[in-house]
C-alpha cells in the first residue's frame, strides 16, 4: 500500500502530538506549585489560662502520574505566640489515611498532608492584642516551598471566669451550711438537699467543660446563677431565696417594704416557716438585672437576714416581661 507525502505528514503530526500529550500529562503534577494552600485556626479570641488555639495547615503537593501524592519534606514547622511573652512550639506533619479535597477560591485541591499543632495561652499572657505567627517550609514534588502567616489574636482576661467559678463554689458552700443547720434544727431539708445536689452537679459539669475542653462560654452559662449575672447588663428571670430570723424586730416589715420598693421586678413571694424562729422567703423576680442586683443588696442589708440565695438566668426582654414595640428593641 502506498501513501502520499501528505498522509505521511499527517501521521507524523498525530504521533508527535500523542507523545507531547503524554509527556505533558506525565509532568502536569510538577507544574502545580507546592505550598500551604490554607491555614485554619480553631479560634482567634482566647481566654488566657483556659483556652488554646489549634493550628491546621494544608499542604498541596500535586499528583504523580500514578495518582499518588508525593510526601513533602518539612524543614521548618513552628508557631510562635506573642502576647507580652513569646512562646515557640513545633508543628507536626501528619499523613491522612484518605486524601481530602480543599476548596480555595475557585480551585479544588487534593491534600493528604497536614501540619498541625496546639498553642495553649497561659495566664502569664497579656490581655488585649496578641499575634500568632505560623511558619512552614520544605520541599515537595521537586520544588521548595515556604509559608509564613501572622494572625492577630484577642487575649481575653481569665479573671472574670475565675471569679464566677469561685463565687459559685462559695455559694454552694453557703447552701450546704444552711442545709446542715436546718437539719440540725430538725427541719425537713429534703427539698434543699435535692437542690444542693443539682447545684453540685452543675458546678462539676461547668468545671469539666472549662478545664478539659476550654468551653468558657458554656461554663459561664452554667455559672450564671451565682456569679456572672452580677456583672451583666440585660434581663433576668428567677428567684431570690431569703433565709431570715423573723424574731429580729422589724425584719418581716422591712422585707415587705423592700419588695414594694422593687415592685417592677418582684412577681410574687412565698413565705415558709422552717421553725419557730427561722423563715424562708422565696421571691420570684423578672426584669432588669441592675434592678434585681439592687434588690439583692437591699435584702442582704436587712437586720435578721441570714442568707440571700439568688437563682437567676439571663432572659430575653419578652421573657422578662418587658413590653417591646414592634420592630424595636429596648
């Protein structure tokens, strides 16, 4: 069979294009840059002494012709915390069992290698602005890569958290003392014991969330009944349990007068005789946290009052009985 010169030329062009196509596909993975394509931080606001920042850097190295992902060689992998003090910690290169896809902008990358680490912010760190500097460099797919990023952190003061925790524990101790005293006087304290156990369980749960998992917000929500509500601005609902000696002259009258002075937050009251000389007054409250705090202080100043035990939680304006105009918050 004979072919014209034009046919030979066409065959030659096709063969050449196939070879070029194969070479291009074989080298395609080398054309993709190797770098840290994304950096994730678990949080950027951190309570010193209780929380940490988890760092995850995704390293893209491309694919080889047999669809394997070349392992990078990392020469520098560290993170530096600067917040009045400076702490530098190593980051660790890990290999995922199964590659994952990472979308950055309009591109999708296949990633099998991460550099990870955890930076705990100590109590000695300064509050306010701090920085976290992440550095990763090395070589992958025959190319050097280098990545540096500095992120601003907000270092929150741990002292309000510690104060809420301490005040909650002190309040539980006060309740425990009252229960012991009432029991010694022959009063049925079954209900108080049940409440005390509930408080102890909440305290233990809050402490576990705080110290093991760094869940400051959740811990504060659980501590709210004893400590944090005294510091917040907003609305609350709950009860004030007042233990007092009604044999003290004027105690009953003064307690009644104070409730009338705060009629805007006092919903109702329940009076229980515990023994010939001791009474329990349970005052249901809802409304402004500032007004409730004032009420508690005035109750505590009354002669004959032994203990004021607030049990309150934060509330929305509607829950607190505040009239809200449509489309407008107070």
